């Protein structure tokens, strides 16, 4: 990946998608963990 990207918007969009995906995975894991904790 070049240091001076002529079109940085695509990279920003991909980065935001990755962050959103990571946040979604963390949220799902937290929900599953809390359910497992509630069930004992």
C-alpha cells in the first residue's frame, strides 16, 4: 500500500468497515458471555 494514496477515501471506508466488524464481534461475544453467566 503506497504511503501517498491518491484516493484515501477507499482506505478509510475499509478501515471503518473493519472497525465496525470488530465492534460487532465484540458485542456478540459480550451478549453470549452475559447469557452464559446468567444461565450459570
